[in-house]
């Protein structure tokens, strides 16, 4: 029973890390989009 709980904790940690990585990617995408829209506004 105890080893099962440990596995679940590891699983949760892995999922959290994965989600964090996806959030970082989203941040980068948002920054890129902001930069692009700034550039297109400057061009107009």
C-alpha cells in the first residue's frame, strides 16, 4: 500500500512538471505574439 502511494506522488510530480513546461511554452508563445502584433502595428 505504501509503495503505491509513493508512486502516486511521483506521478503527480511528473504531471505538475509537465503542466509547468506547457505553461512556460504558452508564455513564450504569448510573448512572441505580442512582439509580432507590436511589429505589425508599427508597420501600419
